[in-house]
C-alpha cells in the first residue's frame, strides 16, 4: 500500500546519488517530487528518468548556500503540491577529506556554507510551511563523520555534526505542530561524492572497520529516508539513524 500517495516532497541534491535514489523511491510511492539541485543538466536527466516511470516531477535550480534560493525552492515545491509541502529530504552537500592542520580557511568556510548553513536555510523554509499546515516530515542527510571523529574529517565532520544538532532542535521546536525531524547518518556509500573523497587507502581502512565488509548503496539509504518520511514514523523524532553496515556499532573486528 502506498501510504505516501498524493503527498509532495522536495529533495535537495536530488539529481544524483542518495538524493536521486530518495526521489526515485518517493516517486514509486506516488509522491510528487520537486528536485532541487545546482546541476541543471543532471536535473533534467533525473527528471526524464522519473517521468519515464510515471512520476510527477519538477526541477528547481538550487544553490543551498543561498538563503533566498532555499526559500524560493520551498515555495516552488509547495506550489507544485497545491499549496503544501509534506516532505523535505535535505541531501545536498559537498565533501572534503583533508587533515585538520591542512584545512584552509576557504575550505572550512565553504563546508559550513553548503553543508551546515544550507541545511539550516532549507529546513527553516520547509519548517515554516509545515508549521502552517500542521504536518510535515523533515529528513536530513548527515553522516557517521558527524558522530565519530575520523581522519581528514575536521571540516566535513564538524558540518555534519552541526546538521545532527540542528535536526534535534527542529524536532523539539516543531513537534507540537505535527512535524518531525530526523537525521540519517550514512557511512561509506557508493556515490560520486564518496568516489571523489575516498582514496584507495581510505576505502581499505573503511572496509576493515565495517562489519558488513562492503560499502552501502544509495538505495539502502533511500529506503531509510522513505520510512522517516512516512506517516507511520510519527513517533520517531529527533533520531539519528545510522545506515552504515554496523560501522558505528563496531569495536574490535577479527577478519580473515
């Protein structure tokens, strides 16, 4: 049964990777999907793919580091939904693997602008709409790097840790309006971003620390996002759900 049928969602970073997998699975549930992304060409490709499967989709140009563009994207998504926005899945972000001592001021500022401020701008705009409607589901894509310290994750981990705390505050402040806010903390997932961030050494170290002994897929993260976006998750609020193959749970691992 498609319990989400007829709802409207904005998926930021929805043109590829985890964001596209979320958009695809929401569309399969009968959700109208607004894709917000900086890459116009990739958005058109994503839209064509979803429409070929029968989905209702619009594309919204979106640089999440711009507060104004985030407001505009939410307005466009709500208009697409007949005046309301039921779901925000905030997946847009950038990554960086750089040691703390070598991270430049510009790299730090860029990470905060996109990954943390972008989450704030998008969630604030969506939260206002959802408060008015008396219903909403906000799902942010954080990272295990925002939960556990890792080499080369000073800027990225700090931004994602901020996303997690932001999400918890949203959960507290919006709960009485019928709005929930939860974060996903993906571990090592096979995406274009991870392909750029993870060196062969990083991949080897990661695999050694993951009980499942593999990287995850965008579709596995998307499945968790769809649950948190559904009406049945109403009493799950302010939670950080790791989708990491057991990475955060692991201690000493003996592998053959």
